[in-house]
C-alpha cells in the first residue's frame, strides 16, 4: 500500500510552519509561509490551502497522498469543534478555524493549542522518547507548558490546562505578569524573567562578569547569564540557583500531582543544557516525593522548531487516521 | 433484562466497606466486615468472597446478579495487573490482589487506589456532579487527593499521581512530614496539621477561645478551631486564614496546570463547610488565572464514607462491564 503523509501546521504570529510527515513521524518536506494578519486573519486558511497545493505539485504528488491536517494555533480554542474564541496576535475572534480550513483544503482537520502540539511532538519523536506521562516546560519569552497523561494532552474544562507559567511562586511582593497577576513562574524563569532577576540584583555584585556586560550594553540576556556561569562567575551562579530553586519547586509540586515519566525542558533558555539542568534537578529532587523523583527523567527538548508540526502529525495519526473520515472536496 | 449489580469494596486498615450498587449508581445494600491483618493480610480476599456469598444468600440472589468487583486499596498498586507492591497497614508486600480476589470470588476484579476511587465516586454520584475534570482534596488525618481528567483517574507513571498532600508549601523551615520531607501541605492543612498550627501560636493569643480550651484539655482539634471561628474568635480566624492561604495557593497552582471543572473538598475537616470554603475560595481566586477560576466550582464532598464503594462500582461499570469478561468459577 502506498504510504500516506500527515500534514503538520504550526501557526505563529509571523510565520506558519508547515510539513509533510511520514506515518513513522519523519519529516518528508518542511517549509514556511508568512502569517497574513490583515483582514482579521481571514486569509490564513486560504494561504495554507494554496501552500499545500503548490508543495504537492512541486513534489509531483496528489491530494490523495494526504491523510489530514493537524494544526497548532495560539489562543483559546474549543477543542471538540476547533473553534477559536480569541487569538489576539492573529486577529481571530469567534472564528471557526477547523471548519474554514476543512472547506479550503477538502481535508479533515484537527486543531489544538500550539504549546500542546509541541509537547505531543516531543513525546512522539523527541526527548519524550515515547513516554505516555510527560510534562513539557517551554522557557522562552514566556513560560509555556503541555501535560500529557496516558498519551493524551490534558485540556481541562475550558482548554486552559498546562498554563504552568502562571503558577504563583511569589505569593507576595512578586513582579507583575502579563496575565494580570503578580509573582508568576513566568516572571522568574522565562528568558526575560531570568534577565530581569539578574539585572535587579546587579548592584550587589559590582565585580561580576554580568556587571561588566550590564555597564557596557545597559542590558542582560539569559544567554549572558549562562555564559557567565560557564566562566565561573559567582553572581551568575547565584542567579541561576535562584531561578532553579523556584522552577524546581514548581515542577516538583506539579510532579507530585501528575507523576510524569519525562520532564522535557524546551525553549530558548533550554540551550543552556546542563548549566540549567543540573541545579534544576537538584532543586526538583529536594521537593519531589522520593518515588516521584525516581520515576521522572529530565531531558532537554530535541526537536526545536519542528516539535509543533510533528505534534500536529501525531494528532492526525491518532485522532483522524483511524476514523477513515471522508470530507467531500 | 434483569438489572445487574456492581460490587464496590473499599479496604481500610480496620474495616472493609462493601456494597451492591445498581447500574445507575444507587446503593442497594451496604455493609462492613473487619479487616483481618493477621497472616500478612492473606485472609482478606477469602473474607470478602465469603461476605459476598452470605449477603447474596440473605437477599435471595445468585452470583450471576453481579457484574464484577471494583476495589479500592491503600498502598502502591500496579494498576494494570492489580498487583500491590506494598500496603504497610494491611501487611501486603508484592501481593497479587486482583488475581487472588478473582480466584476466591470467580468475578472479574479491578483495583485502584483508595483516594482515587473516592474521587470517582464523588464524580459519578456526589459533589462532582458528573464533571469530567475534577480535583478531589481529602482533608483528614492526612491530605489525600485524586485527579480526574477527561473522566479518567490520573495515575502517572508509577501510580503516584494525586499525591497533593506532599506539595511543598514551606520550602524552608517547615514541619517534618511522614513522607520524610518537610513543609508539605499535609503538615498544615490536614486535621492534625490545623491543630498543630493553632497550638504552635497559642501563646500569642492568651485571651482567645482556643487558649481556654488548650489550657483545660492540653490539646486542640481542628473542630475546636472551626467552632471557635463560629463564635467569632479572632485567633481561630487567623489560623483558618493561614491554612486557607496555603491550601488555596496550592490548589490554584494545580488548577492552573489541570484546569478542573469541580474542586471537591472532602474528609473530616470539610465538615466545617463554608467556614472553610469561603476563605479557601478567596485565596484560590487570588492565585488562579481568571479564566481558570471562572471555570472551577468548589463543593464539599457529599458521599462521605460511601464515596469509595460507589467509585469502585463506577470502575466496574466503565472498565469491566463493557468487556463481557468471563472468568471460569
């Protein structure tokens, strides 16, 4: 029998990542198109349909080669219907994304949150290594999360599950967060949070590597901090230990409740590798139940920007492919 | 067609609660037998089988009336095989509970953790009101928990999911917990924890209702504290606010990750009703994301000691009844 392809689509505010993915989860072809946010985002599904058509033609394949589309989108989504309540960066409001994309492409579509499909991608083909109970923590501009339990993404009652960036780590006196609360994990453990923590205490460490950088450039990045740790800078170490105390405690508390097999750390900050993982695991092991800690392995995410499209393909494989769903084109 | 019954069994250290339960979840008959922990707990499955036989005879029914047994047990359980690694209070160690009970009764058996079946019971017929995403928190001698996501209990990778009593709420300087860590939620929000917190600060409040009780009896119970709140005692109020600050924060942080529809509070402490719920919800709403808080309702558990047997029956209904499993007797 001819092998079929899954389509993974990962929608961001500036680009749409797309891929044809084999039944085993290998990327056959991947490409990007710009996100057109004019016209309240209403051109996007047409753009995706056209890009699919063009790419098929270039590869000399027909639409029958494709099983369906698994797509990750930002914002608040009603999972069962693929209806977007609101996606601020895109311009959608009460938008029937699944319906519109099925109409434009003639293919069955399944939609999920962008952080969730990245977690599914890592579970299937990345650092998750097939673990069915998985916690994904993305340390980027913000702190995102995806929780997989028994092989299924947790969505919760109104699609908010996995919002671990908004776990309150400083109940009093914390920094304001974009969500309207204060003291969220995101204000401390995101790339911007780490830089903020380091800059806030820089006066206490005038003879540090970081103080030199701060004096010259007027700012710090999370990369500066991990680079300084590698150079043996004590202040940078102190900052990373402080971050890892809060992040490790938050992850341990969550792990005591969901008992994951794998804890995958992704996002830009995860490029620090063991400079981050070693103090993080130490903090985690202090606060997790011994049997929970024994059952959990930490790993750095391995799929990078491909996690989303691979997770989208996983959704097609597990949610659409079995149904033999046919949509008239 | 003749209605069949489910058997719910809830094993405790001193008694075994048993019930015949209708297909709709109503208790037809319930009774208890003592837990025989002699002979390393090896008489227990025989005792259960005999109790079933006796009760059937008394009701003039035959074994064919029974679909199967759903049983809750304490300790570390391998869910798929119903194998007990260790149950200290019972005496079991590497004990094939499911296999032994199937052999003794000739009925199919499904085993789960006792806190988990109580959560399933509340979901099906109690305060959970059918919610498919549910967090159950039991405030008793300890703090237990059960998490239901999409209608299924979370077990985690080695059966430890739901151990929310061991969320660390005081990372430094906390009271030692039975688990070997310090500063666990259980050391503060269990019945014993609440009494301990109140006793620890009693010298600061010599003119309180609680100080009078403490002077007379040399001890405090969690009931004393809520009774004193009802009498308007300021110190007791302060203690309850302190407990609810920590408990509400821990539940909010968990809710940001799992986004439950219902949060059911059970156990002896939950008898305090709104004296507990009102400050607890206030603390929860301070730390939960607004959309998460909107989606969540708090409720006091309604099934009391029946939650376990009803949850056991739910397991039979959802996991065994569909399979038409036949075991030669």
